[in-house]
């Protein structure tokens, strides 16, 4: 009999149908009344008639049956099922219903887990893709980078070898299958009828392609001997450049392009995935490593990167031994070696895994972030476990009844594990979605020069990892309340709710939650200390004195064709800066062959008699900058004595140079001004002698942490030879923000020299921030993790205190009844909160003190035991703890003693 | 006519206390409440069925009782009512009022 429909109909005929729940309640009543009538012997018809009368009676006062506010359905646990599979499904359904009943708890748990799992999965993916994944070449484990050191010193360009060592080894090596070398260049490319543009390219030995087992998509790769001096130029296009510049047309192969005005034949196109040495390379040109002994007995020293493939079964140490032995007996361009290494010998050739060489710079950072994110995951998991514990405590009644009805410990544990498993999987799925989104953001989050970002992707390993950590966190979260459930004592839980029994059960939960809480505060403390140190270090890096003033400076590089004479060069450059000087808002304009964070210019080694003791000869090893007179003002270099270079330092005037403080201190002694520096190898014939006219403060070419190097500054107009100034750099100091001057700069260059292309147009501030991208990223990520940990700790503390206040309602009621004032109660709660936070901070500071040592390599201008960090962090945590206490404390203070006592 | 009016007033006034009293020991559903009133008064108080649910909802609105749906595996969900703390207070004061009223009736009219 469908009473529901019948009742609905009856009400409808009266024009008022009550709420569905009411209809349902009435129809149950009807069903029961019908059953009873039948049981008492009424016929079917008579029973139906009775019920119809009943329904009729209800409809007479239909308006009294107003809709009620929505109330939730209590959910009874499932009865134990015989088969495990069916039981699990039953448990899962039950768990889903329970979780839907508590959307707040469920959402909080899932979001917390998602953030922890998402962050951990992403970082795992980065760590795996960058540090562990094999390089994308066949048999990549045998690829090694070859680097040279002399007397233990690395070259000015890191990770490079010199031609002497390379050629000595390349000739029938015993330990390697092949050796390849390359140099990074930026050149002006012109394709018939097109605008000139600057392209980053790689000049590479033909041996590289068989070494990498890389084949071109179209055409051929370089043949042995191509790239030699005097041989016709050949080039391979990257897939990207081929699509962009040649529209992906196969006829491009065999065509021609010009690089710095020199013709090159395009012999092939590399496949899309070929990125060597990285994605920056748009083009490869054939190159042959020059012999050390050049024509007319001139020694040539070239420094470049090199890669080798180890023979099967050969260790890097064996290869290194062979390379070193050969390099030591090879002809050597020793003056170049001194300029590039600061020492001649002994030569050592190091052979390291190509992957490790590529990623060694970022490895420490990734490891620190991995540790941080693991702590974050731990604290997120602990938070969900703590929430589960609190829920379990309120569910003791249910668990006790079920235990009494025959559900064994295993059965209850299973139920709780299924429940947290569902939470964990939901959190894991959300975390994975978050991680996938983060993967897309990685190129924006991580510094541009972060290696191997192409290799970071969500693949099956990442999926497996996310699943594994979801399951681990689920088990941890489920097991804690399950362990509590094991001890559920029926009498205790179902007893008259006596104060004693309830408090002992609650106290156990409270103790566990308090310990978890203190741990979370400790984790937050550790992460905050780390973030504070990295943050302060980053600020110190930004504000550090570099010897020049990076604000309001616009810089760009301009490539002058090799065919331009020195006079032509100076004419073009002077023309450009002359026009720029006329632009409103431009303060100083200069050009030179060097710029901090871009290129050091040249290196020079020579012998000199120091003014303090002319009887001896010393080896001088210096950075050499060729600059226009305005260079010092444009970059904001500080003159410490003498004068800077001036407009009158021309070919006809006496040769003048400016040195930096390090040069003066190291080579010139107490009276540097007036000292004579001998031949610098400039094209001045017999008059190649230079007088020091001024000393400037040291400036940092690269990182502010690098030691200052001896430097000398030569006037552009006095050197007379072009090879020192192939690609001059323009520096423009402006009155305000230099960014709007970039288009003006381009226009001026176009007007003055229409065939020349500008590149590296960037403000000095941007250059500096780019160079600090890694410390900034590490600091920001750690700060993000710390903020998350702090939020978890704050919310967690709030939860624990609220729970504790609820547990102690009766006690607080008694205290109030006995005359305790509101402020005494508030003090009680705040004291508890601060005790937990205090314990956590104590542990956190102790762990931090031990852990910060591992951060010291990341720190600049701030000590690992930075007092401010170690004072501010506990203060922040104390403030958060007090904030977390406010609501529970007020709730406690408002407890009505009479109600509290009756409630118990 | 007068008798009916009195009867109605009495019933109305007593209906609430009857329901609260029945929920004092444990939670019950609507049909059970109606049935118990009829059975325990041995039919003397046949609670007018039309007013049972409106009374229940009124009590619920006033926060004296609390209804909730309970679902058991293999059964239709049912709506159970139970006494709230406020309901307990009101029941106690109602009992006092009725006691005083009966005492008075006994003293005056010899009704006990």
C-alpha cells in the first residue's frame, strides 16, 4: 500500500501539501495503524477505511503541519557482513555517509591533505625529474662532463677545459668512446630579406652528434673536419627556429643564412626534442677545437665546455686519470691558462656524471625544500589525525555500542581505516590535481636558469608517489583513533556519563592531541626559522654593496660586424650615445666590453715589476675592461683616488688606465697612481705601456658572494684593436625608471645603424634580481611552507583548546560555581594553550639550532644563529597561540555553572 | 456544548505534558506516542489524531523536544522525538502545575 501517495493526494485535494518529511512521517504512522488494525482482526477494507479516516482527520488541520527546518538523519552503522569484499563496500558506504554528515570536518581534512600531498608530490616530481631522471640521451649514464682545474683552481668560466687538454685526450683515448666540445655564442643572424636578429647558438664539434647518438630530423649533421678555420660555415637549425624562421619548409635545408655577416649553409634540422646543451640553443654551427701551437709560433688558448662518453665498464676515476696524464704532457698556452685559471699547473681533469654536473647547483636547494615539504606533509597528516581523534572521542558511544554488539577490534579498526582511507584518497586526488596545476606554474615559479625543467612532468612515478603518500597518511590518520577504539570500554562509555569515566577517556585523547599539537608548533617553528633566515639573507643580497649602483640603469648589447674598423666602431657607438645624451631624463651614457652579471670583458695575464720593488717580476692576472669615459658614472662606480677616464684619453694622448682597489692592493702597493703597467697585448706597437691614473672601488662581476677580482679599465679610444670589443655593451643611467627608455634605445640604434641588432636589453635591477632568482625562490617557497605550517598549527591549537574546554565543561562549571572569575577561567585556557605552544617552540628552537647549520651555505649577511630570527619566530608563534586561545577562552568564560553541572 | 469545550481545553493543555512525559524515558516516534496515550489512558484520552503532529511540531519549534530521522539498515527511516534539556525543565514545571491543580480539585471537589 503506497500511503505516501495517498496522503499526498488527500492533502492536494485540500489545496495544501505539507513538506515531504511530514508526508513521510504521516505515511509511516498510517502504515503502522494499518498493520495494527489488521493484527487486531480487521478486514483489509475495514483497516483501509480506518486509515483513510485518519488521513481525513490530518487534512482538516493541514495548515498546522508547517514545514520544519531541515534536520539531518542519524546514521546507524552497518551490521557485520560475512564476506570481506562486501564488508569493505558496506564500510565505505557508511563512511561516505558519515563524512557527508560532517562537511566542515571533511572539507578541512581533505583540503589539509590536498595541500600537503600536492606540495610534496610536486617537489618529488621536481627532485626526480631534475636530480634522478636519466638525461634524455641513449645510454646517458655513460655521458660525463670534463672539467679542468689548475693548481686546484677552476677556470673563470665554470665547468670548462682548455684546448690543450682536450686535444691531448681526443687523440685515440683508451677510456672513452668519444669527446665533444662546444662554446655558447650570441650572434646576429640574417636570413635573406629578413631583419637582423640576435640568436643564442652553440658552436659545437661534429663529434657531439655521434656521441649523443642524435640524428637530425632533416638533412645531415656535421661531418668530421667541418667548422675548421677557412672551411665554409655549416649550421644545423633547431626545430623551433626552423618553424619560426623558415615556416617548417624542408627546402630550408641547403639554404643559407648569415651569422655576424658570415655565410653559413644549413645542412639539417634537429628534431623538436633535441635540446643541447639546453633549450636556449636555437642553432648549432660546426666548430673545430683550435690547436695550441698556432701559425708563427703563437700559442692559442681557448676555454670551452666538453662532454665525453665513457667506454663500457670504465669508471669516471679511470677516465679522469687518463685525461690528466695526457693533459700534463701536452703543449700548453700557459699565459692564457694563468689569465683563465690564475695558475698554470698542475693540471687536473675531472670527469663527472653529466647529469650531476648539470644539476649540482640546485641539488642542495631541492634537498632543503624536500625536507621542508616532508615536514609540511607530516604536520598536515598530524592535523587530520588529530581531527580524527577528536571525532573518535565524540563517537565513543557509537564505537562502544558496536563493540558490545559483537564488532571486534579488527572490525572497528577496519571501519576507521576505511574512513580515513576515503579521506586520504580524496585528499590525494585533490592534491594530485593541485600538483598538476603547480606543474604548469613551475616555469613561472622556478628561476629561468633552473636546469632540466623540461624533464619535470606528471608521469606514472609521480602518480604512484601521490598514491603512496595518500595511503600512508590515511593509515597514520586512521590508526590513531583505531588504537583509541581498541580500548573502548563499554561500561565506561555507556555508563551514566559519570565525570570520572568520561574524563579518563577524554584525557587520553587530549594527551595524544596535545603531543601532536606541540609537534606541529615545533614544525612551524623550524620552518619559520628557516624561512626567516633565507628571507633575511635574500634582503641582504638585494641590499649588498656591489661596488656599483644597479638602480635606474638600462643596459643592452650591440653586435658590431667583425669587418668594422676601430674608427667605424667608435663612430657608431659615439653616434648612439650622442643621440641618447639628447634624450630628456638620460643622465649618463657609456659603452664598454663588460657589464656585471653579463660579461667580465677579457682576462689578461702578464709579467710586471711592482713599483714597490722593481727588482722582481710578478705574475699579474686580471680582468680587463675596455670602456668609454662615461662608464664609471653610468654604472655608479666610486673613484677612491686619482681621476677616472676622460674624453681627452684619445689615441694621441698618453695611455691611461684605471685599476680597481684589489688590483692596486695586490700588484701596485701603497702608491698606485702613476705606476706603469707594461704591454697589455694591445695594438699599440712599441707604445703599449699604460699609466695608472685612478683607482675605483671593487665591484662584483657576478654574485655578491664572489671574491673581488683585480681589474683594470682601458679607454675604448686608446686600444686601437677591435678584437677586444666585438660586442660592446651600452649602459644608460636615467633620472627615473629606466624601463620606458628601452624603446627609445631601440629607436636610436635603428636610426644610427639600421643593420645592427640589440640584445640583452634589460635594466640592471632586473639583471640583479634574475641573478638572485634562486635565493628568492627558495626563500619564497620556504616562507609559503612556513605560512601553511603556521596556519595548521593555529587552527590545530584552536581545535585542541575548544575540545579541551568542551571536555572540561563540568570542571569549569564547578570552578565558576566556587567563585572563579571570568578572567581566572580565561587564564586557565590561555595558560593551557601557551603551555602547548611553549613546549612546541622549545622543541622547534632546539631542532632549528641543530638544523640551521645545513642552511649556512644558503645564507649571506645573516648568521645561522641569527638572533632576530630566533627571537621573532617564537614571538610570532606566541601571538598565533594567543589568537587561537581567544575563542575557546571566551567560550569557557561564558559557561553557565548550573547548565554545566546539569549537563554532566 | 460546555462539556465539549472544557474537554477540548483540557485535552489541549494536557496534550503537551502527556507528550513530554512519554518522551522522558526514551525517544519515540509519532505513532508510538499516539498509541501509548490511547493505551495507557485505557482509551479515556483518545488523543485527537489530527492534533498529534501539529502538537509535536509546535513542541519542536519551542525547543522542548527534538525530532531526528534515524536510518537503520534494511528499514525505512523513521522520525524519532526526544526530550531536550528545556523540555525536561518545562515538564517538571508542568507537573508541578498539574499537581497543584489536582490537589485543588481534590480539596474542593473531592476529585482525586
